[in-house]
DNA sequence: AATGAAATGAGAGCGCG
DNA sequence: CGCGCTCTCATTTCATT
């Protein structure tokens, strides 16, 4: 269904999706239209979810990144789904992981200040009776920040 | 230096960087060349870090996402920097946060299996004498996964 | 069914006023 | 900044294997 050439294309696009199709073709030994057809298929099938620009958060106003671990009172699937949906709507929440272990959710958040974070916790966490407690870590530095999937293909 | 129109452009590009410049121009009330000049400036200044395709990890082989919290023995800046550099080279590590609080690092990793993860921990964590202990959480589901920065601009 | 070559069309890039 | 040009690149068509 998805062969080695597709993997090679994905490997290139997840590093730089503005790479010309002809250039991709040269690298993997295919013509530009062939590459184009494969990319279209990958998009149609949702294997390529989206195409985005990554913004340097340090160069754009003052932003604080915080990590939040959340411990729930009740862990029924309906309650989990409810929280997922609620968190998804909050723009300050970049990433939301539902996890196993001691805690139940893990969030990566970006806020303009700690004061702002404090105020947002009041409604988002303290205001939710199903959240038993939460633990906040402040990020000092980000040395790697990508969503690249390891594909193990060589160009 | 960077005005409201730039913010609006960033807001669009961080959702979809394949949006035509003319379409962006229509939305924010600018001509296509003007948009292009601004985008070029944003790229040159590194405010736009990179442009990438996001791949759906669930549709591409079997992948397990794990979160790792790391507690260090010594927390000198040289030791921190050394670890940052080491972690950055590991393709399975998507994100590496240096944090304050009880623990020192937080990693988001993507691995083909838990067996693979177990073997990678042997060299990466157990093999490092500065890592006191680490705590692993397995991700059951990801309900939000973006690197969008909240910009608070309305289109 | 998937490919490559050639033709078409859309969009990026650049100089001009 | 907008206008209009040029050129690159994406996309379609079509013949071929």
C-alpha cells in the first residue's frame, strides 16, 4: 500500500515540505509527476495530516512553555473523552497526551506569562471537579522540538 | 518590527503553509507581493523556523509514543548542555525540554515498539552515569498535537 | 496500474512606478 | 505598497511499459 519510495518522500517532506517535486524526484529516482501523484495520494489518505510553518516561540513576544501532568478523580472513558474535547479547544494547549501510569493526562502549553498561566488554571484545572491535582513544570529551554517520525529510510 | 499584519500571516501559515499568497492577501487586505515580501522577511529573520509536513504516526507502521521524565545526579550547566546535545541526535526523541522542578528533562519519544524502547533505554539512560532515574509514561491517545503558538489575532 | 514526456495553468519572485 | 511581468513549479494530458 505504501512502499519504500513513499517513505522516502515522507522523509523529505517532514523536514521541508517546500522542496520542489523535481528535486524530490531527482533524489529518489522518479519523475516530478510521479512524485506529485504519490504526494497527492499520501494527502488524500491522511498519512500527511497537514502542512505547516513552525514559528520560533522565542522570537515572537515573550512566551513561557509549561508542562502539566494531570491526575484525575474518575477515569471512566466518557470522562476522559470529555476532557480531551475540552482541552482541544484551548489554544494555549499545544499538545494533549492521554497516558497510563500514575497520572492521566500530559499537556504542553504555551502562555504569554506565568500570571496568565495562573489565571487560566483557575477555570481549566481548579474549576474542574474531576481533576484531583495537577503538577506544573516550567520549561527553561527547548533543545529539540519537532514532530518528525523516525522512518528509517536512507536517501 | 513585526506588526499585526505579520501576526495574521503567521496565524495562517502555522495552520497551513500551502495557502496561496493571493488568498492570504485577500484575507488580511494586502496584495500578494506584499504578503510575499513579509513572508520572506519572516523566514530570513528566523521567525518562521521551518516548513514541514506532519505525518500521522498511527497510519505509518506501528508506533508507540512515550513520555520520559529524567532526574539528574548533577545539574551543572555543562552537564545539561552535554545531555541536550546528545538527546538532539537521537531520531526517536521528538522533543526535549529542559525544565525546573523536581526533574530536569522531559522527553517525547516515538518508537516502533516497547521492546525497542527498552533496548534504547539501556544505552541512553541506564548507560549515562549522570541520570539518577527516569520515569516512563506510555501514551494511549493524542487528542491534540501541534506546535501552534497562540497569537491572539483575529482574521 | 504506474510511469515519463510534453503541454498547460497556477503561483512565486522581481523590478517598476 | 500595488501593478504587471517573467519564470519556476505544480498539475493535467496522453502515450508507453
